[in-house]
C-alpha cells in the first residue's frame, strides 16, 4: 500500500455536515452503474483535505439495509467531480481540514474496501485503531509539556523564590504528574491488550476520555504556571491549550465514548 509505505497521503472521510457522532446518519450516496460507483454528497471536517492523494470514503450504498447498507470506497482526489474547501481551525494548524464535495464522482467498483455493504462495521473497527493514536501519544506529549513547565517553574523567581518552591505550584506539578502517570498506565494496558489480539473497545474508549481530559487539564495548568508567556503563541503551552481542545470532540466525542462504555458494561 503506497500510504503505508509513506508515498501517498490518505484521508478518512466519514463525518458530514449533518452527521458526526451519529455515523449511521450520513447521506453521501454511492450508486452502482455497471463497473463503477457514482458518488454524490459532501463530507465535513476531513483531515488532510488538500494533501490527500486518496480518500477512504464511507457512503450509503443500500439505504434500506440499515447498518448493512454502507460501503468504504477508495476515491482518488484527482477524480473529476471532486472538490473541497478548507476550514480555518483554531488549533492543530499544522494539518489541513476541510469540507469535501462529490458531484457525480465515478470510481471503479474494484476500489471497494473489504466487502460492499459491510462498510459501517469495517469503519467502527478502524475507529478502534484510530483512537489508539491519541491514547498512545497523549501521555507522552503531556509529559513533555510538564517537563518544560517544571523547568520554567524552577527558574522563574517571584516574591524572592522560584515558582516551584511555592506549595500551591509544587502541588500543581505533582497533581499533573499523577494524572500523566495514570494515563500512561492506561495507554500501556491498551497496547498490551491490542498486541495480544484482545478486543480493546472498552479500554480504548475509557482511555480516550481520560487522556483527552488529562491533556486539557495539563495544558490549562501549564499556561497558568507560565503566566503571561503561556499566552503567547511561541510557548508550547499556548499551542497545547488550543490543539488539545480537540481531544474530547474528534474521533468520537467523550459522550459517545461513554455511551460505548455504558453499553459494554450493560449500564
Ligand atoms: C480538526 C478536526 C479534524 C477532524 N478530522 C476528521 C477526519 O479526518 N475524518 C472524519 O470523518 N471526521 C473528522 N472530524 C470530525 C469529528 O470526528 C467530529 O467532529 C466528531 O465526531 C463530532 O461530530 P460533530 O462535529 O458532527 O458533532 P455532533 O455529532 O453534532 O456532536 C456535538 C456534541 O454533542 C454531544 N453529543 C454527541 N452525541 C452525544 C450523545 N450520544 N450523548 C450526549 N452528547 C452527545 C458531544 O458533546 C458532541 O461534541 C474532525 C473534526 C475536527 C474538528
């Protein structure tokens, strides 16, 4: 696969203007015409919009079949009828995110990923892998920001002593490290289970919620410890403050994750 070899950029095109958390509510249609799918509709908030060579698109292929009526289709972004508009995000500005339009986009039926009409189930499985990304990387980036903040708190002197020597700030640093360490252990638990081939749906859903909230707490606390310099773009705490805000929304909002956990725990 060129994308796995790092030769091509892919995008996951699931969310639509009218359906995000409720994936089953998507409306983009792919209709079979001989050996081709003909695609019409739109997608929203898609990462890699401008840079993607191809999309992994989820479309409705049988509107009467419920969860068995969706298909994942590879759509090269140079296909006629495809266009996009970029969106102006508050954070994560190093990546592009946009609105996609499909106007009679024709791709061969051989571009179908996996089985036709099993796309919803395949997409849900893919989301588990996707959610592992913030779970694995989150504690690492939070720890790095903590280290930078500790360094600052040990060097910055106010009222005759370093910030870190004031108990209220020392406790903030300790409380953050407790959360980061707990997050790291949750991440390790998910990794161990995934490597062992176990179902990680419960663990990764819980970990995603915990780690996204931990990061937002760490980011806002670090901004506070940096003071005015924490409110300046060049400070990593400022970047983290806006970038990490996405964590409780993207790739499955906290509330959606909690519904998944509740369902598994039969609550
Ligand atoms: C920067 C960025 C990048 C993204 N990249 C991609 C991408 O590459 N591909 C892609 O397909 N999508 C992408 N998304 C979309 C993202 O996954 C959705 O924004 C997210 O799933 C939420 O969907 P929504 O925005 O439609 O919000 P909605 O579904 O309208 O939900 C709004 C809010 O309602 C609440 N809510 C939702 N459901 C429930 C519930 N059951 N119970 C209680 N409260 C609930 C939550 O607080 C939620 O945040 C991206 C979004 C952003 C902002």
